[in-house]
C-alpha cells in the first residue's frame, strides 16, 4: 500500500467473450432466440466464450458457425471492452459479412437456438424497447444512441451494410 502496509485484493477471472452480428446478403442482421438452463429466454447475437489457447477471431468464427450454421468471408471488429475493474474479462464485438449457410445449427447441450433475422430498425427496437430481454447489454447503448441520434443511426447503417 502507499503507507507501506500490505493488503490482498480479489479479482475474478473469466474467459473472454465474443459477440458476432452476422449481416445477411439482403441486409438483415441475424440474431438468435435462445433458451438456456437457469436463464430466462432471450434474444441475442451469436457468441460465447473464447476457449483456452484460442484467439478471438478463431472464437468468433467458431461461435458463428455453431450458433447459426453460417461462415463469413469478412469479420470487422466493432469494439471491445473490459466490463468491470474487479473482473478480468474482455468482450469483443464483431460484424460478420459475406456470410453463407454451410451447416445446420449445432448448439451446446444446454442451448435451444432459433435464428431471427431482423432489419436494422427492428434490431434497434428490440434492443431498446424494454420488453425483450436482449442478452448482450454491452451493445445496447450503441443502439440506444442510434434510436435518438440520426448521425449515430447513419453510422450504424454504414457499419451493417452488406
């Protein structure tokens, strides 16, 4: 400590997370409706934990394939964040473009997943309506800004352009 004494501080460590927003050729954004044990049903983006010894892009590609059955030719890093000062955990958010369906969904044993394609306006509404539980709270502020700020909405339109 600054006065020369010693203290122990605790910090939680958890695997980093990837979130992927795949953009279909028609411009719709592919979300998921999911059920998992111990959670209320929710709408969210594809994504999940980064496995040990796995880089974030590899994790994003794996999670996109597992949860949607799609692969993408292009991945763009939208943003990343470390959520809390006492938690060693980063969240990496990607936009996936030039996607194509290659397999059926292969969710984990504790997941039920249904695909939900939405327009950008529908995505903005579902993340900010207060009625739907949207799992990725890390991105809600981005969509809330777009709902009330035309400049931010135009930026999102450009970002999510196929």
